[in-house]
């Protein structure tokens, strides 16, 4: 049974400042770097064999630290990037007007084409994340891959595996450098395909980490 580990990148400057990144970027904070070293030790203990990472700077740096500790190569995969949040990227969450808040809510209010102007829909995000995940099924027998990605992107992936629509309200908290695990199973009793084993585990971190609303 293929086990795939999912890691959200370490805390960034804009995470801490409550600014929206999307496919824009900001560097890891000192705390984010420390989180990455801690999740890397966990990854090593788990016997990770392959690291596949979003090619944005914050995931790239997190993946490099994990690769350093695990002794693996990294494959950069643009389909693991964060949701494109269009015209709201770089903005402070607290500075949005009512109209802009409405755009943000369109992502999760039950319309499958809801999007921020110039951005991407949750369904488009789900499609590319699932395509990137499906590629893991081609890895050699015995592989144990770890994907490094983002809060909205991983939240959407896990939620859709659980059977929720891509645009459903998010009920899953994914803190910086949390680990989730999904397995590909064949089961006549339960679902065949991807199942969620754990989500959002931060037991390897020695200090509280931020969730996507910076709490
Ligand atoms: O893009 C962002 O600002 C947040 C949104 O949830 O995601 P992440 O920090 O995980 O990239």
C-alpha cells in the first residue's frame, strides 16, 4: 500500500504578517526554518524516499531542508503550487473591503467556478493537485514519497479525498510544517483509492504553529 506524506511549508514572513501569498512569495521566518528542520527529522524517521515540492520559494526552502536531512533528491512540481489568489495576493487579510471579502468567500460558498478576480477556482486547484498526486502511483514499489505544498492546496486535496466538493467550506486546520498521511488502498469493504490516515499532525514541533488564518 502506497503511503504519501503531505507537509505544509514552514512559517513565512507574510504568514506572520497576515498577508495573502497565493502564488506570490515571501521567505521563511527563523521560526519557519526551525519548523522545517523539525519536520525533516520526522521525515527521516518515517523513511521518506522521494521529495516532490511546489516550486514556489517557501516550499522550495522547506523541501531543501527536508532533503538535506533525509538524503533524497527533490523534484519540483508546479502543480503543487498554492491556489492562485489573483488580485488579492500580497494584501493584508484585515484590509479587505466587503466586496473583496465576498470574492474570497466565493471560493468556499458552493459554486464550483467561484474565484478571486484573475485567480483560480478551487475545482481547478483540486484537479491539478490530484493529477500531481496520481503521478506518485508510478513510483517504484516500496517508495515512500513526501509532498511539500501549501495550506489551501493540501486542504483542498485532503477534503476532496474525504468526499467533499473542492469548493466546500474548509473544516481542516493545516498548520505550518504539519504532516498529513494519505494511503492508496484496495479494499472491498471501504473505499478503494486514496484514504486519509492522519491530517495536520504537529507533534514533532516544539512550539505552536500558525494555521492559515494566522491563529
Ligand atoms: O498563500 C497563503 O498566504 C496561504 C493561504 O492559505 O497559504 P500558504 O501559507 O500555505 O502558502
